[in-house]
């Protein structure tokens, strides 16, 4: 990744989605303390400096604690599904935002360079999604043959704001639940979506081992001699 942010941040927003149940993790991973702050606070800090406005979508039981540690961020209650939580985040943004990114709260190691590249690309094409080669073989269930040209999508996923809002309204009206933001955009808009190179470091904390990796990166005390 060599390109750095080049254009103005005017009219850019980021929604950080943190309303999941963390069922595979075994506890509330987004509230796990790292260097004195919840994991999700590190995610918000990583993206907030790159945009004009940042909204955090979380569960009711997280709201009070996160408002204390993130005083400059709008914190809103999410819905029962990811798509509905993203819709809640969209509803909390100013109407004139031109580019909107939606980021997973469990990805705190996202770099400024990738964020800037995604916004710049979305401004040109309509949408941008970071992708990586799969770490394991992907197969189709019907015949167990490898899926050609497969890629694994990361976040943030960035899109032009007006079209993104319209897509989510249409999805909500039809009861559609997407796997990610791009899924909604593909189904309910004509936006062109460009794939850009993701980052191996931009991991999603899913298991305890992932949290250990993130702690090593974010907690300076972890690098001190023991």
C-alpha cells in the first residue's frame, strides 16, 4: 500500500458498527480493555481523525460507558441485525455528507493510508471495498469445487452518501438483510464498486488469539522487557 490520502476530507463520514453479540468470542470483545480503553475505542480513534464526522453504533448496555470514553463521537443504539444497525448509523449522520464509510468495530488496526485510499476511490467510482486473498480454500457447497477468483472483503467499505442512503431505505422496505454493506449496495443501487488491496494487519477480532495480536500492536507495555 503506497498511496496516501490526497483529497480533502470535506463531507466524509464514518460509521463504526459495534452492536454484535460476540458469540464466537465468548464475551463482549468490543469492551475488552486494551491500554486502558475498550477495544472499540481504539477502532473509533483510528478512523475518526480521517473524517469530518464519526458515529458509533452499539448496544444499549454499551452506550453509557462508550459515551464517557468517546466524548466527541455520536453514539447511537443499534438494531437487532447488522443491516438495521448500519441504517441507524446512517440516520444519525448529517444530510449533506457526500461519502460514507462503514467499519467493523472489531478492526482497530486499520491504517490511515487504507482509509484515505478507500475514500479517494469511492469519490471516483461510487464505492470501494478492501479485499484480501482468502487464507483458506473456498468451495461451493453444491459440488465442493474451488471458487475461482475468490477474495475476502474487509472494512471499512466506502460509498457515495446519497446513493448509500437510498439503498438502505430500499433494503429496509423489502426486509433485506445483507452480509455486509456492499451486499446492500449491490442489491439496491447502481453504484460501481471498486476493489482495492486490503491490509493483512487489518484483522477482525473474532477469537482470543486475535485479541492477543491486537494487544501486542496497541499496548506499548506489551513490548517492554518482562
